[in-house]
C-alpha cells in the first residue's frame, strides 16, 4: 500500500492528500525547499519564504545559497551538495551568515529509473537547543 492510500484511510476522507500536500508542507516549522541539481530553487515552503521575506516567484530559479544565505557559493559542509554527490540522504550542521546553527537534511529525489533529478532540503534552526545543551554541560561541570 502506498503512503497516499495509507493517509487517505487514516484521515477517512477528511482531507484530500493530493490537493493538500503543499498545505501540509507549508504548515511545517522547518524550512523545506525542493532544488534542482544546480542548487536552484524549484519550490520553497511558507516558513522559509516568511523568514527571508520573499515570495516563491522571487526566489524560484535562484541558487539557495544566494536567496537564503546571501552567499556566492554553497555553504561549507552543505548536505545538499553531499546528497548530489552520493545520491543518498545526507545530514550536516552549518552556521549560516546570521550565526544560526542549522541542522540540514537533504533527501535525494530519483525518477523511476533511479536517476537523481533533485533534492528536498529540510533545515531546522537548532541554535537554542545547542545553547541549552552547552549550558547544561557547563552546569554539570560546575557540580563535579
């Protein structure tokens, strides 16, 4: 059974999964983009568009590193670039130009023949979690 059928059965026709898939992605708190193999944005969810104060039409076709990070080349240790090379799911942590620590997961999109045709990039700002972890570690050191 495919996921579409599973979700449709679960939601008991309350929502149309096909027509609401973009709405579902737009309700995530994570930044989600779909990129081609040249790091150009094909689609971005509302979360990332609101963060950069842009519309999809403004960023579509732009390099993700320019549109979202104001860089001239991919981020160092970019999970998307790694996924393009390996064809596998990749994960990395990067600090963006604004000093935010991001956990980035890159999911390859393959066609029916298994050829890599794009990447889904899901980024989560983990700056607060990292600071809390550091504070806890510092507190533990003080206790010992």
